[in-house]
C-alpha cells in the first residue's frame, strides 16, 4: 500500500471517529451526570471532561503511535459494551486526536468527509439508533477503527495542534447538523418513517459533496454569510427548515478546508473548554430546569446560530485555498450509503398482526438508556417483538438529541415492529411522548400542562380497532403541587369530546396522592385493583409511578394485567389486556 493510499484510508477512518467520539462523549457524560443529579449516585461524572482536557493539552506531544493505541482502545470499548458512561471516557481521549489528524490531512480532507458520510450510513443500518447498540454496526465500526489504529501505529512523528476553529466545526456538527433525524425533528416533522429517513440521509450525504464542489468557485465571505443566514432555519417549522439546515450542514463541511486547521498551543485548551461549555448548554436546552439551567430550556436555536456565526468568522479570518479531487474520493462513501439504504428498506418492512383482544402498555423509555447508561434500543425492540403489545403509550421519548447520541426511538420502534405512531415532542422538537399502534392511529390533539419544572405533555389519539377508541397519554411533573394543578388540566383535556376511554402514562405519583390520583379516580378506575409495589426503580429507590386508567362508563372489560419486570428502562412496562365488546 502506498503512502498516499494509507493517508486516504486514515482520513476516512478519522472522519468516522471524529463524529462518533463526540456523539458518545456527550451522551455518556450526560448519562453519568444524570445518575448523580437525579438518583444521587456518585458516579465519577467529571472524569470524561478531565480526560478530554488532559488529552487536548498533550495532543501536540503525542506520537502517531500513541494516537493509534487510543483509537484501538476506543474500538475495543465499542466492541465489548454499549455502556456510554464508561466508553465516553475513552471517547474523550479520541476527540482531540481526530481534530489533530484533521489538521494535517491537506488535500486528503475530502476522505474525512467520506468518513462522515459512512457514519450516516451506519446510522441508516441501525435504523435511526446508535450504531454501537447493534451487533452488526458495532462490528463494522470497530473494524474501521482498528484499521485506522493499525495505520497510525505504523506512522512516525508527532500530531499537529488543532486550531480553535476545528473545535467550532466539531460543535456545529455535534449540535445536530451531521444527523438526518435531528434536522427533521428540529424542523417540526413529528411523524416520519424509515423511507423518509433514508431519503434524508442520502440527501445529506450528497449535499456534503455537492456544496464542497460548488464552494470551490465561491468567495469564502459569501459562503460564510450564507451559512449564518441558513442557521436561522431552526426557526422554520416545516420542510423549508429541513432544507435550510441540510444546506447549512453542507456549507459547514465545505468551508472546513478553506480556513486555518492548525493552531497555536493555547488554542486546543480554549477549544476544549468551548466544546464542553456549549455541550452543557445544549443539554440544558433539553433538560434545563431539571439540571439547573432554566434559561437554556428551548434555546438550542440560539446555540446553533451563534456557533455558525463564530465558525464563519474564524473561517474568513484564516481562509486559504486547497486543491481537492471531489469526484473520485466521493464514490466509495456514497456507494456505501446507497447500499445501506437498500439493505434497510428491504430488511425492515414489518406488518404487525392484530389480535381479537387489545393489549395496551404504558412504558417510560428513559430516553433510550437503561438505569445504568447502556443503550436500550436493541433490547427494547426485542421486548416489544416478544410481547407484541397492540398499543404502547410511551414517555421520555427521544427523536434524536445531543444527550442520547441522537437515537431516534419513534423511527427505531416503527421500522423494526411495523407499528404506526404519533409523537408529541415538547422540548426542542425531539423530546416528549408518543403512542405506537398496530392499528391505524389518528392524532386528535395535545397540550402542555402547567409546569414548575420541565415541560410536561399530554396527547389524545384515536385508534381504529373495529370501532373508535380514544386514549390520552401523559407525563406528569415531579412536584406534588405541580401534579395537583396538572391533574385538573388533564381531566378537562381527557373528558372533552371525544372522551378518552383510557388515560395512561407516567404520573410520577403514588396511588395515595389525593390531589392528583384521587382526583382522577373520580372519573376513571385504576385497572390494577391491587396496586403494584413499584413500576419505577433505580437501585434502592422504588415507586409506583405508572398507571392505566379506564373511564368508569366504558364498555371495555379488563381481561388481565401485568407489570413486566425488565431492566431495559428505569421503568417497568405496565400491560393491560382488554376484552373488546
């Protein structure tokens, strides 16, 4: 293998590791901090941040062989577990290495773009889930990283110092521009299926190359201004917003080789602090009130616009021209993306069978993690397939956000099980509640309940089960005073025509709480005559938070009920089988 071929392949690997390590780092850091803030478990939450800072300080003193060892460790960790709290510490060491390698690629930068396209392909193969959560994509990713580690180990010399601008590019991508489902969710497209996700993935991959090709003949200042204006697309809640954000992603990638990539010694520490601060604020945009950043809730748009502005200004300041062969270097990644698209469209076309009874669940999905920070997408799909519920009312449903590695749970569940769904996101278009159904489903409406903390939603849908059945799915607050207020709003919403025959969800309340559960039981009956001991669990903490209520004059009859004990989420699914009249 020639030196040129080695650099091309290495650049491809670095492009994949660049995106993957940043994604896993933020998700793992959030997961570890969550167990400290919400569950009081003193997991070493800040080790990952410390590891990132140390790696950034010493990256310019690292040899390529050391970088190869870190890349191999990352591959081994991915191959052996999906425990983000552990993997994110290793990912923290890899992030500065990938940035340093990007700084030295020169004309081979385009192959790193190809790596980003391959990462999109892996997410297509994982049907919107996290690639390290599924065995086949995990093996593919680890094999690619091992190849990069081998090539690095055979190189001499020290790594370059990445510029601060590289960190701004990394953060812009990590804010969601590298993820097709994030662009869709940001733009208010609440319901889409595998076909639309695949089309969006292909479009984004092609845009990376197309805008790069076009940008070579456009003045860098015009590109920068266009990038800033396009970032406002996060405020457009329609397909125009998707187009704006996708083009912004392409322009951001296209501008990278036009600006300074190697920096001074002081820049990597500043860049690391910037990356950490913006990541914390981005997480705060989703759970701001719960983690003490109330001013950030629903303010992700501001971060995207400001980051695009900073990246554009830094690009203009250090702009330079580079010679890039686009056509030949783009063929393999695009071909892999098309093959991945074809594979998933052929493989996942489930058509669920309905039964004579109605098996309905309420299930809090905990954002795609088990209680200890492992991804739960693969296990979740297996559970649903094995138990075959007809309807699932879910809470803490993520459609793709920075704090869960951009997993798309509605897409993942619908593509693997064939269930239709309705989704009501309440925070930044990507976090909320959903109802999945084997039968046709119609969205009637939704409300956001009055909240002291995080926004709490309720949604009403009707199901075609031979007759119209109306249900309400809800996720109530953590504070008793808050729940008392929410219970009154919820009843007005549920009893408004068409009345909800079934009211279910995560009420975050014990069955003895008169202000919420007691009020609801004036109109609805708990389908569990003997209250289960608990439905939420985390270590020594156990509570009954989840309920399936039946309207008192409903013609439905309860046939059986069960609490399914599983550690896939921090909640147990509650199941009730209704005998249809």
